[in-house]
C-alpha cells in the first residue's frame, strides 16, 4: 500500500510541475476503443488534476478531471505535446 502511495505522490509531483503545459491524453473507453484529446494542464489537487481540452470550435473548451490512479491503472496515458 505504501509503495502505491509513493507512485501516486510521484505522479502528483510531476503533474504539478507541468501545470500550464500542453498535453495529449489517450483515454481507454473499453472494448478496444479509445479517444485522444489535447489540452492544457490547468490544476493539480490532492486527488485529481484538471485539463482544459480543446473543442471542435473556438470557445467550446471543456474542463475534464482525472485521478492520479487513472494513470497508474492505465485508464489514461498522458504525454507532453512537443513545442512547435
């Protein structure tokens, strides 16, 4: 249990350092389906972090929240977008 908490603490610290960065998130939706979204890390909280994802049109942004355990269990995979 303590080892799992250490992993979550490291993920939380990493996410906190990247606030304001552009990220790409691949979310497993089950039955061999997944979605890919891009957005900006907005905030990091004790149990969750938030991402403002791009909409199809300007002004259609959404704020999504994910738990750090979503990364550990591979429900989502997140990586930084390369600077252009």
